[in-house]
């Protein structure tokens, strides 16, 4: 099945947006998730990620967002705030190279699904995305 052509009849594993300004991180995360069967799109900063989702009358359907914190233009905290307000049912996983325990606690209290530290272990990333997907399915099944 070609990537990016998922419909309700051919959902695949799900679609994930990866937002990170580091090309090498985006590449590793994208390849890891694609090998696991996910449809992955990526953005190099929060501004690009936001514009990709709402670029036309047909907002991009997403199942999970993986987002860095420290990025140029719109940083991860601003992007996460936007995603939580506009797409509250889409779980967000923070992926950061600068762990901060109080920030992690604050983000998790505000509804972020998980907080991962770079370089992220492949199995930990896949487990987190899988858990986030299960939460998304549980939320959408309730409606």
C-alpha cells in the first residue's frame, strides 16, 4: 500500500507527524516508525508543523504527534499548546535533547501523552507511539 493514501478503508497503522529541527533525528524517527508500518510526515519546526496540519479546508488527519521542544521560529511548547487546543484528541509525545523534570511534569499534567529523551531507544519510541495510538482509539471509540 502506498504511503500517504490511507483512507477509512485502508487505515494502515496510523499517521504520525514528527516535528523536530534536527534532520538526523527526524530521519531516524521517521524510518523507525515507517518500518513499523506507520505513515509518517515530518516538519522542521513548530510553524511548519502547524501549517502542514491546517493547510487547507481539509485538515490533515493525524493519530499521534511527536514534537521536539527547542526549535527555531515557533518552539515546541508553543506548537504543543496549539496542537492541544486545536486537536485535543491527538496524543502528543515530546522528544527532547534537554530533559527537564519540572517541564516534563508540567507537560504531562497538561495532557501530553509521553516525554522521551534523545537519543530515544527504538523500542521505547515504538512502545510510546503504540500506547498513544491505543489512547487515541479509546477516545474516538467513546464518541
